[in-house]
C-alpha cells in the first residue's frame, strides 16, 4: 500500500527519508545541467504529513465543525486536514531547494535558476515561502490570494485592499506576483464577466512585479462546454453526471484557439483530448492579430509598456473611488507618469483625475479595453474624464 493525496497514479514521496531528499536534489541538478531555466513546483502544502508519535502512531485528522456541509465520512471534505497539509517542513524544503539553485549558480555561473511554487494556503504561509528573514525560498510563490479573493461582486475597495495586503506583507527585497487564472480554476473572463476581461488583464499587467498569464487570457478566451461524456479530468470523472461540473477543471483546459480552421488550428486530428470551445471561429489569435483593435493587440501593447522604467521600477499609488472605480499611478523618477483607470460597473462615470494624480490639462490614451470608444493616441482632458462601463484605460501625462 502507499499514500496518495491526489490520483491513484500520483504516489506521495516520503520526504522525511533523507535518501528521497538527496535523490530529488540529484534530479534537480540533472535538469539544471541540461539547461532549464528553473522549476515550477506543484502542490507544496501536500509534500509533508505530520510524523508518528512516540508509539509510531499517526494522528487521525479531526472532523470538520459543521458536518452537515460534508456529511459523507469517505469524502475528502469531511475532515479538517491539519495533519496532511501545510506542515512547516514543506517550507523548509523550499529553502533547501533555493540553496541548491544558488549553489548551482556559484558553480556554473549565469543567472539564478528560478523557483516558482504553487500553494493554495494562507497569506501568512505564502509570505514564508518567500523566506523567513534568514533564509530565502521561492522567487515566485504564486499569489493565489488575489485570484481566490476576487469575486464577481468585489468592490473597488475590496480589490485595492487585496493588492495592498500582498504588497505590505512581502518581505524586503522580493518581487510581487499576480495571478488571476490557471489550469485549475475557471477563466477570469468566465468567472468575472466577459465584458470585464480586458479590465482585469490591464490590472494584471500594470501592477508592480511579475504578471502570470494563463494561456488564452491574452485572447479573452472563455471556458468551453464539456459534457459528462467528454469529461477526462479525474476530479470530474470521480463525480457523477449531476454534479461533475462542480469538480471538473476541463472547461478551462480546452484547446488554444489559434485560428478559425479545424479544431481552432490546435490539431488536425479528428478528435482532440478536450472539445474546442464553440466560439473559436470568431475568438482566435489569428483574427485578433489581423484586427485593428482586439484583446491580443491590447495585451501586446501592455507587454511593451512593461519594459518601461515606470512599470519596472515605478512606485504604485492606488486607491478606490467609491465602489466602482480603481485608479492608480505608475511613475519612476524622471520618467513619465502613467495613470490607469478601471471602471468595474456598467455605468458611465465622470471624474477629475487631477484630484488624485496631477496629469495637467491633457493625457494620451495608451491602450484600452476592446469595447472602449477611446482609441490609442486619443488625447483626453483628465479634469473631465469619462470612465466608460466595464472599461480599463491606460493614460500617460501628455
């Protein structure tokens, strides 16, 4: 027998065995010798389990307080997983791996191999993955705090607080990172609204630090429809036809939509592993590259903006105006002042940007959401700026 916390084919390794730890470090060096740039380390909270007591017995995990929320004793959610998740040794192992990649850099030269870590855990634990003040850990502990906190009805103030919480808690000398989607969660265009997809793309790409993009977000891809018969995700297959959609991650994993040809240009096969989303004929990369304005054109403009000093090194000043407007600036010394305005609501709202950031009498539109009537290069008056419904705009002082 063996322990597995996920699929049957995913046996847990016993990291309490020093031979296992040594072997895994050997595996890491093997790949570093080949020339990889780093490691994305998955499901870290599950790496260690609480060890046995003096009699060799492993403790039973306690039942959840409100049993009615998950009454089946055989269901994973029936227990409080205090002994099989978030053990301190998991964070300690990340510190050891950081020491390994730093030592490798000393021996071989070049850039430090990057460590990206995936952990659905508390904000305090995520900060410990960065380091504890004495030792360094992950360079990019994925910021799932923002993704998990952000809801369809989150206000501007909520979102500003989520952002500030992360930045204020970060240890000195590390970089922030921002994640709004991945292969385990519904796409944010589906989760937060198709009309607001560009708005959240702008937010993700203009905050300080690393922006993590899940493939298809740059196109505004939505979750595809996957029937029970088409479901392949083990989490969905282990459910039943009436509730599989509550568990399956297949909808956010449908093939990338390259063009309007067969299977969205993803494959020439008669059938793909997952079905292509039905909107691929109009929502695809080729069509957006050819269009004068598109999700992808906006995304590429944002990527170019990220090369500027104001976005690489500039200070973030961010605030909420009521429940609907997020406004923030990015500016480095002796560089241009950029102001980003995001309207979460379906209302046209007028504001005086100069009451918050001094842009003078004119500002230039750098890029904006697809449905915006503003065009790149338009000159607007910051004193009477109109924030259009569900639209994000990047402005620069003219």
